[in-house]
């Protein structure tokens, strides 16, 4: 059964480790993440972007697929199904479809509007026993070939949003989705520290988990980060393994063209990436 992310993240913050959110894009991806979490006895959060939700034929399809896998693969570790960077409307759809967790990304609204919309969603999530992630300060990333550096959140705004009763808080601290540019200045630990001082026990979320050096990840966890999102690294691992399989000519030999065979190396590569991240985040054995 899917669970809210609240308990796993409260435990992670208290225990000084982080739970990974791994974004899913298809069946192979989902299966690889769930099997790895079970094998390592780690809690896990499956992230679904609005685009990936659409690609997988809608949120209800995703809920059906994940619930089916939990049962058929005998997954007993805590699993949350979480909307990643949701719009207000997307959040409502996922609540309706049976997700156990949502992120409302109101970071592009003026703070008053972010507060008002977050408040409404907090009330609904509390009633349904779901977890809610809010965001303050936008996360940078590549758009049309230009890498935006991302904002650094105002710790006072973080406190204002945390006080609304959200479960976890994503704050921009110089992190970027996708690959980091060569001139990246690194994470602002000063900001993270100030946010943690003001928000206390609130589990903090680090987006853009791909390509952040291990020492920075560990320092972020020591300063209150309890959830780390990873997407691009799984995509790169999947694409690279698939490309190598095709380049080796294996897709043309025997039954190598069978989609189950063609996608198997990518699925294995995702397992390896997820394992590496769970070990780095310290969530192994914490289910
Ligand atoms: P990366 O794509 O950089 O791993 O970031 C993932 C993320 O933060 C999803 O919200």
C-alpha cells in the first residue's frame, strides 16, 4: 500500500539520512526502483512530473501500475507516490487519482499567492492523510539551451510556508535540475543553515540531485535535508545502457530486438544508479 512521505521523512531527518525521490517515466523504470528499494530495505519516493504523468497515459494509469507492482512484486518497504513540481490543478488531479503525496510548486507566484494556494492544499492533504511538499525560491535548470542559476530562497519566506503545516519544504539553495555548468558556484550552505534554524524539524528537500558531489550531499543532509530528488542521472544511465546495447549490434542478433531484451540493460543501469544513491543518502536498511 502506498504511504504518505511524512513518517519516512520525519525518521530520516531525525536519523540524519535522506530518502531518495526517483522520478519514473515508464514501467521498466518503476520496477527497477521498487525492486532496488526492496532489496536494500530502503524507503523510497517515486516522483512523477506532470509531463511524465501525461506520457504514462495519465495519473490513474500510474496509480494502477504502481499499486499493482507493490502487490505483485511483494514490495513491503514504505513507498510514496509523489507528484513532482505540480501545478495547483495537477495537485488536485493527483489527489483524486490516488497519489499518496504531492508537491505544489508555487515558487513562481508572488509569496502571498503561494501561501494562499499552499494553505488550501494543506487542508485537503491533512484530511486525506497525504504529504505535501512546498517550494520557495525556484530551482535553476536548462530551458531552451540556457542554464538558469536558480534563486536562493529567503529563509523568512521558508518559515512562512513551513508554518502553514506542509510536510516537507524544497528551498532553492543554488541547486539546478540536470547537469551542473562548469562555472556552478556550489550549494549555499549558509542559506540552508539559516532555513533549518528557522524551520526546526521540517524535513528539507534538495532538488537537482544529479551531479552534486558526494561531500556536498553529505553536508546538506547534516544541515537538515531529508529528501533528495534524482531524475537526470537515471535518464542518462538508461539512455547510455540502451545505446551501448544497440551499438554492440545486439538488437539485431537473435531475439535481441525483443523490447524486453532491448530495455533490460537500461533497467539494470537504473537499479545500479538507485543503489549508489541510496547508499550515499544513507537510507539503506532504514525501511
Ligand atoms: P535532476 O534531474 O537534476 O536529478 O533533478 C531531479 C529533480 O529535482 C526533480 O524534481
